[in-house]
């Protein structure tokens, strides 16, 4: 069985593009772009809580990093560096190789260097710490919404929850809807370009990890405002995907998590 060091060298060490010293020493060295602010965030995925133990490892590797990039996108920042702390129950090399390929596919798609981490034996969990950059004072906060602002949401929220409902036998989706919903669940696409484009336009932003209303609620609370949501004006993709169960569709749309769309407010 390979040692921890062999596993790290084999699967979690790849060339970096914008890092002075990457994984392999006691610490990594990075040089932020001149004048930029750093945005730092961390997010953890635990087996049984955030994913099922039999989840496809390649998709899980993608999602581990994608949910962290989503937080950076929701700040209107550009992701740059990440650290990965992994607890693994066994050294199943085929599994780790697939996980790493999904992780690095996401890293290269969004311009992130993996610069280090920690690897230990234990109940499966993955924790990423991510660093992004934003121009001074330009980050999108939850606290900037003002009375009279409009509320916007990207994409088609609710698809990830609907895909999960299908997997759990609570509905039966047709192709190609099923494919779209499972892609939203397993391979979420962080809204990085949108977050960057919203600098100077949005008054507040958040990514939808817990559900549209719950996450909008965080903006309202931090901004000290209330809101009226016109549910009939939200994207209706989920309702069309699930015509036989409008109650489930509505629940997925308003309360389904895991989509990583952006909710933002703007004058
Ligand atoms: P230390 O004992 O000093 O904490 P480690 O043995 O934990 O060092 O890590 C050795 C090197 O491998 C470090 O540079 C660390 O950042 C890197 N590393 C460990 N685990 C991972 C991982 N899962 N992904 C990327 N780099 C890792
Ligand atoms: Mg260590």
C-alpha cells in the first residue's frame, strides 16, 4: 500500500501556473497581484452529510472544489489558490485517482492552483480552503441590499434538488431533464463570470447552497431589509421538468440546495 507521501506525490501534486512554491514543503508561497485584496473561504464535505459514500469519485472531486469556487464567485472575486485537507478511510488508488482527476479538472477550468493540504486516514471528508483576489472595495457583500432593489437569481435553481429527488425515488424525470438535473447535482458550475461581472452592479450577492429562500434570507438579515418574492416570475425549468408534482417542483425551486446559482440584489 502506498504511503501518505506517495499518494500526495502521485495524485495531488500537479504543476502550478501562478504560485512561487507549491505543495511539498512545510508551507506554500504565493504572491498576490499588486494592490489586490485577498478573499478567503473554507468549506467542508463530509460523507453521509454532504454526499453519499458511493458517490462517483470524479464528480465528488469536481464538486469539492466547485462549491468553494462558488463562495469566491459570490464575493465577486477571482479564485487563485486552494488547499485540500482530505480524510480517507482506505488508500483505494483507483478511487483517489478518479477523485483527483475531477478535482484538477475543476481547478484548471477556473484557474486555481492547488498549493498544499493535509492527508490523513479517517472517515471520509474533504475540506478546501480557497484564496481569491478582488480589487479593493469591490467585493460583493451580503449586507448591501437596499429597499427598492430588485432580486435576481442566475440559471435554473432547483435542478440539483430535483435530481436528488429522482435518485431517492421521489419523482421520475425524463431524459434529457434527468441528465441536466444530475449534472447540476454532481457537477455544479460556479457562476464565476457572473460574479465578476456583477462588481459595481449588484448591491449584495450570495450563492445558493442551502436553498433560494434560505440564502436570500441571509442577504435580508445582513442588510436589514425585507423582500417580496414573486414565485411566478422565477425560472420555471423545474416546474416544466416535474409537471406531475407541482408541490415537489415548488419545494425544489424555493428550498432546494446545492445548485450554486447566484442570488443578487441590484438597484
Ligand atoms: P507536514 O507534516 O509538515 O504537515 P505533510 O506531510 O502533511 O506535511 O504534507 C507534505 C506536503 O504535502 C505539504 O506541502 C502539504 O501541503 C502537501 N499535501 C498534503 N496533503 C495534500 C493534499 N491532499 N493535496 C495537496 N497537497 C497536500
Ligand atoms: Mg500535515
